[in-house]
């Protein structure tokens, strides 16, 4: 059920209809929008947009919160197992809601496999860890995933293989996974924005995956002359993903490509694409690399509260495990 947008200052029935058509279906969506985003809607001036945003913020009771309030909000965070207990330990329990977790690495290092495993694990209550006093069973029951595929790497056959190895009905996992193939950056950004529509339609979306984050941007914006435009669009995309994670208590997981660091003589020889825009927006950042045989090494190198650490896990026909 949507909020009554005509309760906002300066918003009549026709303006409310335009807002809804533009995807602004509730107060929170408007409260967290920018003036520029609302002005893009025909018939809305900067002055009117500013009034709408301020009115929506008042109705949403947005503002400063005490540290205690934020601590209580953090109690609603839940975690999803990656499949590897060692990797879960590095993450203090698994993939965290209200956050963006990035896995970057060279091709073949296992990024997409980790993403597939997350979709499967979401359908197993044993792999979901939550404080039942602060998050209802209904919120995590029948949870669904959104998989935005930018490289054509999503494989339903692999999902079924991983699920059957865990004793889970593979078709159930596929039924609860919405997949969208993005062929360019505009489609990718649109699909991320449409996740909120799925949630408003009653779909219990608790996991959003973008695999991979920067491939479309990297292909379309080549050369230093287009770097600024690329980073601005990428920043808007990350902002949408962050809002999804925060406002809907879901997990956002992104995979990322890497490029060589010509000035690196020691340590990691690659760097994740996206620069500071992605670096500041992602909560947890991992580098994945191949080990011997089917082993993979995941190195956590950026987190707001966890120490740098490494985890070794395996990728086999059964999926991700120790």
C-alpha cells in the first residue's frame, strides 16, 4: 500500500500521479531523493521539489539519531552464510544486511560462484543468522533474491547443482530468484531501481546481486575524457544499492573486475575498478584469487569495523565450502 502523496505540500492528484509514474511511490523514496531527480519529472520545479522533499522528510521523521538508537537499529541486522565457515568468520558471521559486500578479482577466481551460492543459501534457514528478538521470522521466511547479470554468467543449471548438493529443491531456489540481463549501464541502473517496485508489490527481496558491477560502465565509457561521466553514473548506481540495503534490511552483494596496478612492486598487483566511488560506497571489500587446485583465497582489505584477514575455501561441483 502506497502513502498518500497528496499529503505533501504542493502535491495535487495530477502531480502525485506523475511522481508515482516516476517511481516515487512513498514518502521515504521522496525523502531520500535529490532535487535534481525530482526536477527530471515533467512539471516539477526546483522550488516545488525542495518543498516535497522537506515535507516527506518530516513525515518520515528523518533526522539525527543517538548512538543508542543506531545500536538498536543494528540489532535488526541479519547474516547469510557464504557456504564457507572460514569466510563467514572473517565476516563475523556471514554476508551482512544493511551493507554492500564487494568481491573483486581476475576472471575465474570464483566471484560468480560465490554469488550463485548466496542465492542457494538464502533458501536454507540453517544458513540465515538473525536475532529473533529484533527481526521477525516472517521477514526472513520465503526470502527472495534479485540477480542483475551484466556478463551473461548466471546459470540456472549451476543453481540446481548447488542446491541438490545441500538437499534443497533447485526449482524452489530458481522460483525465488529474479534474474535480469543488463546489456548496458542504463539497463543495469534501471533494474536496480525496479527492485524497490518488487518490494512494494509484496516480494520479500532480501538479497540483491550485481554481477558484475563495472563491466557495462567500463565498456561504454572508455578514455580519460569520459571518466568523470562514468564515475557520476556509477556513484548514482551505488547510491541506489545502498538505499536498498539500508531501507529494506537486505544484503547487497556486488562482484567487480580488476585492472593492473603498474606502480605496485609488492602486495596486491591488481585494483578493483570504480576507484573511490566504489571504495567509499562498499561496506566490505574482498579480493579473490586462485589457490592450488580448487582452492580460493578471499582477502578482506576494507571494512568499517573488521580487521584485514584472509579465508581459504574450495569451489567444487557441490559449491562453496571449506
